[in-house]
């Protein structure tokens, strides 16, 4: 039986999966939760546990991903995710901007109150936004969705975000009363009912949506005959990224990066530094103690809960020698938070 010998206060786990290349690998993960209530990350008294499967806001067929499973293979880089709300600082507003910056990554969103398409002469315009004080930053309110039913036309959908709003079918010439997205990219605002902007958000992306599904590879008869149960040869590890493209780090984050949030707490701009915990991982394999560098896999910021989660991951190829893997050792000194 594989053991996890962990002397830190952080949850740690060990799982074995075939790599994309078909080599059996051991994947270690450590999940560290921080309390942001003082403005400086402090190790949380209650540590969030690992999620074995994806968690949705509702029915997976009609709602967005609330949290992605932690048990996965190594991601090519670091995902940055945010679950929160746009919070007006001083009473109701019709629109506002929210922004997130982590190191060199940045994402701005323009958030509107509820709007619908209205006729204007020979064209269309958005109605005035309804005032709001708080609005969840979820994919249900970003551009996307599906066409309304019509007896003479097949259904159409925005496969990048099938649970969103604002999608108008190509055959639909009368979108009066149809909702616009509440969350948009300020550099690509929707001007016409039939435009198809990139859905804008900061939350996790479901595996079945186009942004990830296009990396999943081909599962056909040839794969079934010559490759199964391993991942197909055209599988792309970018599938494991759950962040929207703008929040996937071009180079893996390491801790120590500055973070700024704007428009999500009601108290103006919030800033802190990503911690860099002192973690040491080692595999007990084939009679050897093999050190493995923990790589920062996921950064999740939850302003409403004043919580930060960071997942660090490492891998070891064991190939056909799994029985020689005895344990994962996790250790580290008391954490020092960067100032």
C-alpha cells in the first residue's frame, strides 16, 4: 500500500496515472490554503481538502464548473482562477470594471446589470443596464448559451460556453428581448446580436467545453484497437488547464508574485504577494529516496471567503515498476510569508 508520510499541516496525496505518453507515473500533490482576512496571506487554520471530482453549481449539463478536481496529471503551466463577485463600492451601479493581476498575468472584465436587445431604427441596441450592487462572476452571465427552440431550424450553441447568455442563432432575425451577457471583455464589447466574442471570465472551464475539449484527442475505432486505455496520440496536455486562456501563465508561477484585485471586495483595490511555502517532496522508490521539485499547478483566489488556495504538484515516472514505489515524503519548515 502506498503511504503518504506528511509532517506539514497541508493536505497531501499520491496517485498513479499513465502519462500522456503512456508511461505509468506517480503524481504527488500538496494543497495549501491561506486566510486573506488580514490583507496578508496567513496559513489557514482549516485547510481545504482535495476534490476527487469536478463540482458544478447545478446540473453539469446546464451550469458552470464551480471547482475542478484536484486529482489530475501535471499541467503544462500554472492556472490562475478566481471565484467571486463584482461588488459596487458605494451603492447600486449600472456597470463597473473588475480586474485581477497575478505577476505578469492580468484580466479585466466589464460587468453590466441585466440588459436585453431593443430595436433601434433598422438595427439593435442594448437596453439600459439595471442597477446592481453585487453580481457573481460566473460563466452563466458571460457570453454564450444556446439558441431558442424553433420548429424550422436546428439548435445552435456557443460551444466555448454553452451555459452563458447573449448567443443569438444565425437564423434569428428578431432578438428583441433576448438577454445580453452581463460580463464582457472591455476591449471587445458586444455591439450586434450576431457577434461572437470570446467568453470573458476568471472561473474554471468545464472539460466538455470547446476550449478544453479541442485538446482531448481522438477517441475512435483506431484508438480503441491500438491505443486504449492510454490517452490518444493527438492528446494535448493543455487539456488539463482549467483556467481561461488569459489566466494560464506563459511561464509557470513559483510563488512570490504580486497579486492585485480590484472591484471584488467593496473596499477598493486589494493586494498581496503569493506565498512560497517551504515544501520538500521525495518518493521512496526502488530503495532510493528521490527528491522531486514541487511545481505550482493552480492558484485559486476566493475574495468572498477571503481565501487563497495553491496546489503544488510533482511527478515520478515508475513505468512498469509501480510495486517498487513505497511512499511519498512531504516535509518543510514553518512557513514564512513574503512581505
